């Protein structure tokens, strides 16, 4: 059993803890770092967490094997480097960092320390997305030509937090909240992105933002892509892969539609899983040496590189960004 400390007990930090506490045989949270522990006293007591008053205090505790970061995006790079220097494993919520240079620095620190780095793109663990990636890699669809994805929700309004709406913390509308999950799923199947063009349309400011991000992507593999995210609509998730011989479409967590020429679409309904727990369990297995972590550091850097390019393109009237 891996003993972990959670750093940040906002809405998502609490989600991470609740996903595994009493449910996982691989990882448990024993400690929490919070800016205002009195505000979350009931949660801390319910999940039997001890309070560490700072990240440094958690790093100094020999009983803690891993640190899980649910902190503002701009803090991730320095925090990952600090955790790596302590020799503990580190799991960081997405986005890993806000720039490619920071991502490369964080990954290099973890590599030099020989510790496991995990990332909170848990939607990769949706059963539908897992099966979609398997089908795309199997060759059943023929040569992959195009990928479309949309992940939208209304969490920005219902769970508003001022720092999340700051332009320097969450650029490009819904990219840090939802779009980056689609980007991760796409890069898993098509490889790194070579060029992006983005359009951000904002109709209303926070705390109830009405905005959309639309992105055209060209992958280095020659695959084309379209990505979209809306920050003010009921939850919707879709990734659709088009190949020469057919297409496969993941809808939500568990539904997949397979289309082949000359036959009726095949609808698959997969068993649900807790994707947040599945991700943390995979991280724990890697820390314990049971299995490699399934998201590679190279993929983490590729996702951040594409995200940074999208944010820059969206902020410059959609100008094409090559990188």
C-alpha cells in the first residue's frame, strides 16, 4: 500500500482523496496540506488524514511515499522539482505545467531522481477511450486519417474558483478544465502535434463564463484533428477516430460505436470504472514496481507543448502556431 499526501483540498483535491480512500488496495491518503484546514476539517476527519502544514513538512515525513498535487497550475513545475529532490514519487493534476519548457524541467527532475511521475488526465482511463485507443492501434480501421474530439461541461460555473479563471492560470477557455483531456487522448493515438490554429470566443466573464474554444490540429504523423470545448453546457464527451477502413467513436465513459463499410454500426457498452481511482492505482503500481505507468513522460511533454501552442494561437486571433 502506497501512503500519499494530498497537497490542495479544493473540490478536485477532495475528489482525488474520496476516489481511493477505503476503495483502493494500492494507495491511501494519510496526510493533507491545505491553505485553510479549518474550512475542510470535516473532510479531513472523515477520511482520517493528518494535517501537514506545508509541502516541505510532507516531504520531510518518512512515512509518506508519494505526493499528489492538486494545486494551481502555475505552481506545478516548482513543486514537482521539489518533490523529486526529496526522492518521493509525485502525481500532478493536469495540466502538468503551462509551458513546454516547464514540463521538460519537471520531467528531467523526476528522471534524474529516478522517481515516478503521474498525471491527472484520468479521462484516458474511461473504458470507451481505452477501447478506442486499442482499436486505433490494432489496424482494424486501416490508416488513421482524422480525429475529432469534444469535452464540454458547466463546472466552471457550478464550481467556480477565482484562480481557475485567471488568464495566467487557465488560458484558452476550457482547455485546462476539459480540452486537455481530449488532447491527451488524441496524442496517445496520433502522436505529437506539429501545428495548431485556434479560435476562442468569449461571451460572458466569470463566475458564469460563456465561451468556446475550437482548434484545428495537424499531427506530425500526418493525421488531422478538430478539438472543441464549451464551458457552459451540460457534460458531453466524444472522441471519434476516422481511418481508411472504418471509424470508431467513444461517447462518454462507456459507449463506443464502430462503423465499417457495408455493415450496420456496432454499438458497444462497456463496464464502468472510476477513472480517477484507476489512474491513481496505475500510479501506485508504478511506484511499487508492479507495472510501468501507462502515460509516458514524452506524452506528458507533448500534451503540454500542444496546449501551450493552442493558448498562444487563441490569444493571437487564431494565428497558426508551428512548433
